[in-house]
């Protein structure tokens, strides 16, 4: 099913309490976040953003699919089909706007999936139908941290069920 979705991101807003996170806490997801922020010049290269989809593979690992860069002023756009098994959208903000915008929160609700906002100052997650974003981390050191690999666990820490029989494959 092809569904065109215009996604625009602006800046600003409030925060919630620190929360544990399945994407941020997985080695693969964390790498996707850091790589995207690096490609945006750490949010220090002007008022431009970058974005990507976070996709859950059948084995429970995560991969990212970067959007073509639009190089738009404080926004990023995507038109086309959302990749199969997409579990979140991630985008960067210029460093002076570390928090999600109201539009980021609206997009999370409209799409029914989390929208992450990244800067070197921290990571926030806007959840569907939730007015205040979750603070995932507010440590600048997050870009140098490496979570343990989740190759044998799904992001929710459950064992992978490759055979689909409801049993762990351990």
C-alpha cells in the first residue's frame, strides 16, 4: 500500500519525565540516531533538519532508512510510502531548538507512531495522542554512549521468536 505523507517539522515545546526507550536503548537504534545527527552536522550547521524511518527487522533488530535531504529551513519533508515495519520517525533539530515542536507531536498522533527529536543536547520522543513529549536523555554524552547489542532480543527485551511458534529460540 503506497501512502503519500507530507511530514514537516518546526521547533519548540515542553517536556515530560525521563523514560527508558526501546530504540535509544538498542545498539542498532542508537547508532541510527547518532549517524543521523552526525549527517546533520550535529545540528550546528544551520537551521536545517534531517530525518529517517526506524524499521524493525523480523529478527527484532532495528535498521534505519534515511529520507532524501530537502535542505529546508527548520523542516524536513517526505512523500511516498512508509517502509514496511516502520516503528518510528527520527529527525534532527538545530541545536538551539532541542525540544519537539507542537507539529512534531501532531505528526506522531496523525501517523500513530513515535516521532523522535534529536540534538547534541538530548533526545525527546513525541508519542501518539500524548501532549507532552518524553525526555529520553538530556546528556550531551549520549552521542558517545553505546548500548549493548540487541541481536538476540527484540527492542522490548523479549526473546526473538523466529519460527513464529510463541517459543523462545534460545
